[in-house]
C-alpha cells in the first residue's frame, strides 16, 4: 500500500505508481480517511490538516465545511502552517460556521 500526502489531499493505492511518479488516476482518496482519522484524533497535526483539506474540497468524503474547520483549528492550534493558512482562507471566504462568526487568530510570532 502506498500513501501520498499532497497539497490537494491524501491518496492511497495498493499498486505503486510507475517509476514512483504519482498520477492519482484510480487512487482511492476515501481509503485514506480510516488511516488518517486515528492519527488526527491522537493529535497529529499533519493528519488533522489533511482531513481538513479532504473535508473542505470533498476528497473521498462528503464536502463539509464545518468538519474542515474543526480539523484545521486542531492543527492550527499546534501551529501547523498549512492549517493556519487554510483556516484563514475559510474565514475570509465565510465558509461553514466561519460565515456566522469571524474569530481572529494571533500568529505564533505575534503572541508574545
């Protein structure tokens, strides 16, 4: 089994891509969810941020902005840069619960 983390989600395949170059054709993004969820629940920021991406754009799971916000926030609380960026984008765009309330976050360098 091969797992590839990318900026557009997580991809899982039983057959490695030829010459190690991922094409993502025929890859099952949904298979990554049962692998990522226990890691995310255990507090792994990369897994939390990856689940956020998957829920935000609907990769392998139904699109759910509130669920994406939840995972982005958990990863952002650990200063995960991509999660902070994506969380800010969701607030800027007013997606999910962010549409009802906008909550500012201090960057780690500003919190001193």
